[in-house]
C-alpha cells in the first residue's frame, strides 16, 4: 500500500460512518485507513471493530489518551507504514476518486518536475459539495507551488494535503505542556522551505464543519493555546515579505509574546525595527478589537 488515510477522532462515532463509507467506495484502494482515537468514550472502538471485521478496506485502529489533534497527528505519522500520508477529518468524506486523483497527481508531478524541483506531495481542494469549492476560490493557474505561495497568490479556502510521510516525520507538531492545538500551517511553512506540492485543481474532500470542530472555535483555540500561536505568528512574521500582511503578523507576534509571557526582543530573529512595527500594529489590533 502507498497511502495512509489518517483520521484523528474524539467522540465522533456517528460522523465517522460517513468517512468510512466514502473510503469503501474508492475507485483505487491502494491505502490503509489509520484511525487514531484521541480518548473517545462514545463507543467508537466498537464501531470501528465492526468495520474491521467487514474487511472491505484495510483499517488500523490506535487508541491513545486525550492529548489533542496535533498529538494524535504525530502519533499517526510515526506509526504509518506507507510512503504517503493524507488526513481525512472525522467530519469529512472523500470523493469516489480521491485516492486515485491524489496518487495520480503525485506520480505525474514527480515524473515531470523540472531539474532541481523537489515535489513532496499534493495540494487539492476541499468542497462543501462534490462540485462547489469550499470558499469558492480556485487555485492560481500553476502546476506546482508551496502551500503558502498559493495563499500569497490570492487563494483562500480549505485544502486537502497529501505529503510524503518522511517529511511529516521530519517536522512533527510541537507538543506544548498544557496546550492541545498548534496551527497546522506552522508545520506546513517549514515543509515549504524544502519542497513544493503538485497542485490538483479538483475537489477530493467534502467538508461538513460541525459546531464542535476546530474550525468553528478559532477564538477559543487562541485563548487556550497562546504558546502555539506565538510560535506560528513569529514564524509567519519572519518569512512573509514586507507589506500589510507582514505588519499583521508582527502585530500578533507582539500580542502573543505578551500573552505567553515570552520576551519580545531577546533572542528574536525578527530584528528591532520589525518588532517596533509590530508594537504599532499590535496596538491598532487591540484598540479596534481585531485580536
């Protein structure tokens, strides 16, 4: 098998059925479904064992104590047994040809990449239906790109990301005492520094956000994971070229340095002048209640 389809879950038994049925209907079944259960108490284990007994697709189930999605992701990456790795959230489903499309895009990009271009995976669309792109904006007209490069070129919306497993092992999510979430782009920005992704202009995941999901609770996440957001904003402030977006990241860097009780200037790679700009923009964000 070439691909691990990874699903982290916590008390999502009913939603998991949709993901399961979408995987049993794949046109190509060159994958293993790896479910990392982050401490569920709703009978998820019993439901999954029924599917394992059905033997329609290869399924591996791993239970761990509750530690948050990022710890579950790290667990999944390090116990994966395949070359490639993609996350299918418990409240999402794949389109029928998702696995075939992802593997095909990866193989095509690897075989046609220009000399010196390192392709490390695939980025594809999420949709709120099989036909409608989540967020309504298509990717720029490119065949390969870094993930952050797509957003800087005008894309906005959710993505499906398939990476080489070895890349995700090289850049695990930090596991911070007392916190359970890290912005996913913190890791993807690091991977951007060493490779590009094949750009698949197609919906492969249909996303149905539920109120208890991560996407719907951004403010709560920031309040409860200040160290993680400090790391993310510091990194984004460093890698983003000068412009309004850099000012926004600098401002949030200063805010979250204070919220996480970290030094603002000492040991920073950002430099004195950019940090002073961050103070100005951070003050503006606080005064206008935008942070």
